[in-house]
C-alpha cells in the first residue's frame, strides 16, 4: 500500500509497555494527538486508540506494543494528509537491564530541529545512533547538540542526580519529552537545565528512562565509570511501577 508514511516518512508512533495505567495511556495518546495536529495528520479518538490496543493485546499483559499512525493522502510531496491508517504490533516484553553503558554519539543534533520533538516514523537518525552504539559495545548513544549540550539517547530520556536534586535537559536543546519522564515529573521535582558534556562526571548519578525500560542507572560512559545511586534508582522505579 502506498501511503504518505511510506513515501515521505510522514507518520507517528507510540511504544507502550502493556498494560499501563489510565494516566499513562492518556499521556501516550495526548502526545500522539498533539503531534498529529502539528503535522496535520488526521487522528483517531482516544476511545478508538484504546479499543485498538485492547484488541491487539488479546487480554495478555507484559507486552511491547507499537501503535503506528499512518498518514494517507496525495502522493505529491506538498499534498496534505486526507485520512489515517493504523498498524499495531504486539510482542512479548523482553527483559530490561538495571544498569547500562552509554557512549557519546558522533551524530550531532541541532537544537532547532522540529522533528526530534515528535515520535515520527522518520526514525533513521535515531537508528544510526543506536546501531553505532551497539556496534561499539554500548547500550545506546548520548546525543549532543551544536552547543555541546546533552539532549537524550536515541531511545531514552536522561536524568541527572546532584545531591538530592534531579535534573533533565531542557526541551529547547532538542529532544523528545517522553511519557515516562512526564509521569515521573508529576510526582518528583525535576528541574530542566542545560547539561554540558563537560559537566557529566560532576553528577552523583545518571539514569535513563523510557516506557519499556522504566529506569536504569548509567554505570559507564565511553569507558569511564560513573557513580551510581542505587537508592534513588529504586525510588524512581517504585514510582514508575504505579504507571503499569
């Protein structure tokens, strides 16, 4: 089938750990809907979104589910989307790590890039970062922008602990604000800040988080060992388990 998603990468997706709480489900849907409005792609209602997820899960739990919103319309670049299609994939959830090793990616991002703020099917940049990190023996790569500010990894948001305070990169530096980060920020005080590469080793602990992983501690960046606060890791995961 020829769609604007296959022709131009004009599509969106959400990745869920099934079955999340109602609040977490709505965070996924609200992000999908907001991005659909930005790209002018028609979007299903929340009721349809939920029904689709219930059907593909077949009553099972602990699943990885990908919900893809397909853009349909004219086949010329400047045509507008006219309708939508959907593609849902459900697979058993793989075991997730509690500790990860990261590297700095050689692929840079510009802070004004509008695409990185949305979970689009134009995912080649993220794929390059991830594949390169895996090839080098790391779980993922840290994406840095033109100001040498840390943004995120290809598949996760980042949290930084200094004393008793948690920090995360500012949205303006160019990143996708994750639903897990949003869920956590409603329960813990997390300050957005400009995180320079040169300041990384000054933090007491660094964490990655996303919907499938929940939260894991970063033990190593490019071969350099980082401090690990396991008590904070357990507290964050205790809070995030409420989203399941």
